[in-house]
């Protein structure tokens, strides 16, 4: 069964058919070729209940150092494809994968929005571009405990 959403078609997947995502390193490896872009992009991996990719969608393309991201658009896509969870991924063309204040802020917003819709953000992985044969590096919000911190903050806010 397919659902028309914007200018793309989303296929609902009931079985584990896409690549399984089990770590930030696996995500970085899965998208390492895209990390070489000279413009910043923001992708979302929409996952089923077994953490298989239902949809790998390029949500936003930006400039050399920023990309506008709208949590509402991410949630609309998640609902359209029946995702259980999400992994946010974007690149830093500079090569430095450290998150900016804006990266942290948008992650918090998407974690909050997803939580209200009973979906979970598993991670936000930032991939730094590699230069002259050097390996690309990545930063994982989940590995640093930030996703859990943001989710806990949502729980506390929701109780008020």
C-alpha cells in the first residue's frame, strides 16, 4: 500500500526489508558518500519497529554552513510512512562534526515533537566531511547521552 505525500511516494513496509540500523557508526558508514557534499543537508532515516529503514529522505538542503530544518515537516513524513522511530542525520562540510547550538536546539525540538506523536528519536548523527583521504568523523547525540537528556526534559515538561 502506498501513500502520496508531497512529490514522493512512500511505501509502507511491514517486514524488515531495509538496512538495519544499529549504531551511529553504521549510520555514518551508510551515508559516508553523501557527507562529501559542499552544502549542508539534513536527512531523516524513518524506521519501522525492527529498526529497519522504511524511508531515507533528504528533508532539507542548505548552504555551506547551515540548513533550515522544520520539525513539523519531519513529523508529517514520519506519519505518512508509518515510522516507529527516527534517526536524524546531517553533514558538516567543514569536516568538524561537533554540534552547534542550532544543531542541539533543532534536535530538542524534533525529540519533543516526535514524543508527542509517540515516536522516538534514536539518534542525531552529524557526519564531518573527510579531506584528502582522511576518514570522516561523526558525532552521535545518543552516544553522548543527549537524546536521553532531551527525552527526559520532555517527560518533565509533559507532567506539568
